[in-house]
C-alpha cells in the first residue's frame, strides 16, 4: 500500500493517520495490550520533541488523523527502538553499483508481532520530497530516497565501534537513532553532509545508516549510544535486480526460518538515479513474492 503525505509536519502525520486509521488503531491497541508503558517513556517523548521537533509534530498529526492517544505512538516507538526483534529487524543491508548506485536491505518481520510495511511519499513543507518504506504507525521510516538523489537506509546495528575516527555526541538523549533516517531525507541532498550531521546529533541505542547520493558517494554511519563514526562500506556487485530481490528474500537465518518465527520478510531496493523504491514482501510463503516499484511522482 502507498500513502501520500504533504505539507507541514502535522499535515504529513495527519495524512498518514487518516489513510491508515484502522491499521494504526489495531496495531497500537495490540502493542499496549501486550506491553504496558514502562519506564523512560516520558523521557523519550520529551527528547523527541526537543531534538526532533518536526518528527514530534508529525507524530502529533498522525495520532490526530488515526484518532489514537499520542502517547501510544511514543510507547510503540520505544518498543521499536529497544526491542528491534519485536517490530522490525534489518537482517542485512548493502550498497551496490550495477553500474548505478543502489542500496538494498531485508527486514525480517514476525507474523504475530509486526505491522506489514507500507510505502509513503512525503512532500514536507520546506524540505525535500521523498519516497520511503515505513510502518503504518511510524513517523520516521526504514529507508528511502529523496528528490535530490540522497538515499538513506536502516542497516543492522554495529557489533562494536572501535578503530577509525570516533566522534561522541554532544548531549544525552533518549530518542532512538532510527529517527535520523527521515531527518536525513528531509534535510540533505548529499551523503557527506547527512553523515556529518549524524555525527554530533544525540540519540539513544545502536544503529547503522547507509547513505548514498547521486554523485556515487556511499558512506555508512555507525551509532552506538554516544559514539559515532563514518566509514566507507564494501560495495556489492549485482547485475540482475530481478534475480537479486528474491535472493535477498531467501537469504538469512536458517534456524529462524525452520522455527517459523520470522514469517514475513520485506526487501527494499533503492535506486538513487531513478529515485525509486522496489519492494518485495514474502508473507509466510503463501505466494511468490511480488516486486512492486514506486516512484516519487504523486499517486
């Protein structure tokens, strides 16, 4: 499913909430039923508003559009950041030149506990338009590409940050690092500028964000609590997109597949030059994965 969102931050969220009303309401009711709000929720909401005000406004609009309690979105965001296996898990990600620059990732999703991703087009007032992969209730995104040709993608978190030039964030923050993905797409057109911004912005938890742009530059920003570094990731060589998407769906944790704990798999393939997303979802092996392509154009 694709959702089009335009305007100021609250308008962007309202458009998404109104379009995904039933899905958002059902998902948040389930999340709150399974795990009541725990400690640190107020601090997380406070720091999202302090350090990511545009996304906080977007969450407010999303809550209004879907007619849910805004605090429920904060609780869900806390679970997504603290328990990544619960809601989303970037199982693998890579950059490729074939010969154009592209980013790809596979997200393993629990059939019992996770929303099925959607595609969203964001046209923010005063920011860059982008096409993204996200969840029905999520104000940020898992990955996308903007009109300037910057692509950003959530990747598996680093095992540890050691070696190279390590920078420390300037402040303590409870807001998750996954919020950087949406902010980079809205603010920047080049990978180096986006990476430099990520280095000193405060956030909580661990994450890796792949960045690529229309010049062919590709960098990886690794974040672990207050430690950050930028590295040049190895580039894969894949010549056949049609063959590689099913291969990404098939690859992964054999033990988890055997136990059927990961019944949904979502693959996103971002073409920097075309400003497009190719998405494939595999739902419990019910049917062969269908590859859909989405562009920045409206509708």
